[in-house]
C-alpha cells in the first residue's frame, strides 16, 4: 500500500486528540496529591484503595452490574426472537419495524430517561429499580436486535429447512440448528449491551433514588463535591474492564461485527 | 393412479401474483423426474410445494394414495438436498447424518448400523469426524445426500444440487446420483436449469415456463420433438419460420415454397424449427427439395465448427457447419433443411 504522509499526520493528530485525555486521566489516578494534577509528583495507589473502601462506590458498582446484567438478559430474551422474525419472514412494514426497534438510539437518552421518570415514577408510582431496569432495557435492545440481526443475515435458512425436513418441529429447529450458529452474534450483543448499560448516564441520571444509584451517576455526584484522583482510579478500572470485554469480542467475533 | 400426483396446484404471492397456476404432474414410483426451466419459471416453487415449505392456494398433492397437501414438513419424511447443501455447520459429518435418525428416536446400535451403511454407500469413510467447513464441495454434496438418504425417505428432492460444483465434478456427481437413485429405487424430483445435466440423469423431464409445465416427456422426445416454441428454444432450436399446411407432410412457407416435413403434427398453421447443426450447406445441386438460399451476414468460429447467420427470404437462419469450405460475409450459400429434422411447434 502507498503511504500518504499528510493522511498519516492527520491520523496521528486525531488519535492524539482521542487518547491523550484518557492517558492523562490514567496517569493522575496514580498521583499522590489530594487533587487531580498533571503531571503527578509522586506515586500512590491510595485512590484505588479509596475506591474499594468506599461504601457508595461499591454498592453502586454492584447495582450497575446487576442492572446491566438483567437489562441485557431481558433484551436478549426479546431481541433475539425479534431479530429472527425480521430476518426470516417478510413481515409487513419490515422497514418501519426495524427503525422502530432502533429508535431508542435516535431519541436522546436524556429524553428517554426523563420520559420514564415522568410517567413511570411520578405518574404511575413505579419503583425506581424497576424503572431503571426498564430504561436500560430500552437503551440496549437496539444493540441486540442489530447485532443478532446481522448474524442472522449471514445465516443460510436452508439449514433450518433441512432440519425441518429431517423431522424437527419449528421451535426445535430454532434451538437445534439456528441458535448454535449465531452464538458469536449473541455473545457480542451481550457484551456490547452490558457495556452500554453499565456506562449509561442520561437514563440513569433521572432514575435514581435512595440506594438505587448506578456507578456513573455516583461518579458524577462525587466529582461535584470532590476533586481527588479517586474518580481517575474508578475511570481506570472501568477502562480496563471495557478493554477486557472488547478484547473478548474481538477474539470471538471481530470488532467489525459491531460496526455493521 | 400415479405414485405421486400434483393436481391443479396454484401458488400466488399476495393473492394475485401467480407463480404456479393449474400445475399437474404425475410421477411413477422409482422414477427420476427433472423440472427444467429458466430462473423464475416456478420449478423451485414446485419443489417447495412438494417438500411442504409452501402451502398451495389451490390443488392437491397426493403421494401413494394419501393426500399430503396439509401434512407439515417434519412429518412428510422426504429427503432434501439444497443448492447450498445446508449442512449443519456446528455438527460433524457423522452428527449431520445422525440428525434425522435422532429425531426419530432410533436406538444407538441401529443408528450406528444405518450410518455406517450410508457412509459406505456415499463414500464418506474417514470423513465422519470432520466439520462441514473442512470438506470440499463434492464431499459436502455427498454428506448432504447421505443425510437425506439415511432417513429412508419416501421421496428424494434435489434443488439444483450440482450448480455449486466445478464442471468435472458435476458430471461425476450426476452419474453418482443416478447410480444411487437406481440402486435404492427412490422416487426423485430434480430441479435444474442445465439441460445437459437434466437429460443425462432423468427418466422424464418437465420443461417449465411461467408457472406451467410446457412439456412432460422423456429426455429423448423432448430433445428431438419439442412441442412448443418455448421448449424448442430452450433446448437449442434457433431457426423458426411460419408454415401453412398444404397436404400430408407438405407445408408452404411465407413465400409459397413447399417445405416437406416428416413429423406431421396435423397443425394447420404453425412454425417449423430446426437446429443450427441440422441444416446442411450444399454446393452441388444434388438435393431438390427444402432448399433455401441466402447471404452470410455474420460468421463466428466455435472451435469445432463455424456458425453463420444467413439472411434469407424467410428470415434469418443460423447454421453451424464443420465442412472444409469456409464462407465469408457477403457470400451467397444454398442450404438444405432435411425433412426429418424439421419440427413443428
């Protein structure tokens, strides 16, 4: 391939723009001063200790994990059959349905959060935890439908027909021959949904209550009153977790599958 | 009554676009019947009606005296081979073959015996532990066949099974399929758009066009006596000219010249047709009937012969000639249309 100098310089600048803030945050997490400073003047792991000792960080971490897991499982339960139906059958208004399922990615999260808060929590008196779960479910569902959908688009449905001809009933055929061949799509959908829910702020910001605060919301609140590197430490931990998950996605399916 | 019989089958999408209309087909036990036609003619739809993937709006499908029209796919017990083979990618060759037997809850020992049998017949020894992606096209084809045959189906349905193979393998596999089919005596429907493949393998051929069967006959008869212009064109007839009957075996062309025809179908006005290979270019006047002269407009070299497009008083004729004499554009030539090679449609 021909090397293009100008293009290379622009690429380097863009990457620098993207990564330098992250690197600075990561470095500040190891600083010894009580405020976020860069460059750091001493090395310390106390902010990481701080994270693990903080009651509010740990409980909101647990909650975030719980919500992300439940919302993702729920979205898989609904999204996989939906993606299957969209890929397999010529449903009337298929395009409309597809865009409907993707609409939560188009509507700003903050609107979804506010709407859910207004109607579920205030008007209907729904408990905050369930409302939060529902909100996250809505946010991650489009990811599931899209990723599992792209997996199904590459699936040869003659395989399912072959199973039928060999004596399988429809439902059986789905579990015996369709599902085992879209597992990579499902695991990618699972991980991406999980990350999305776990990192979500706009929806979670509204749907919060006593004992029901997700980690990103806790972080935001924390920054308002404190400016110590604990936040940086949390960020480093979250980045690490995300990198690990993306690494697994890449190894099982390839990052390209997420871009479709 | 025939072993398999499709009666007045109609299939339409959105209640109006007919894909099949009033389709009738009878197949005897143990026959291999091909559905031949261009893409979009309804041959695959017909196969899918038989397989049970499509519910026809009208008509019945009778097999061995039993009305199968409403029987769901998984209860029909037909073996299917798809164009893409549709092997289960996550299962080994052996598990693929065992799939249908497991669905039938067959006991282990008997299953093992059946699998070994079909592995032997389909020449798959040593491949049983491989996954489909570790196999070549021909091997996949044989696994698909084995998987369909092991359930001892009442019917074997093949949907363009050879079109993904290279030319050499295709010929080898079609002989193989024919051999297996005759050995097991299994009634088979074979869908293809390739006439050579179809003629070589079939007991009978149904040539389809626009959702109807244009002609249903033995390969030999279809080759030499096509009944309609569509069938004639599809199997390689290229020259068509209008004829009017004068008397038995004598027809008049549009110039009023007499054309003798051996195969008289008792049609008053019709078209005569002849293959490019069957027209002879004559130099000395040793023939006195069915002669026509014209001017060469295009010459194409086909390897073993030349093909000429010739302008004549009854229209353009295409002639293939392997003779020593080569004509060029603008030459006038005399052509002889043998009376026994002209077919009326």
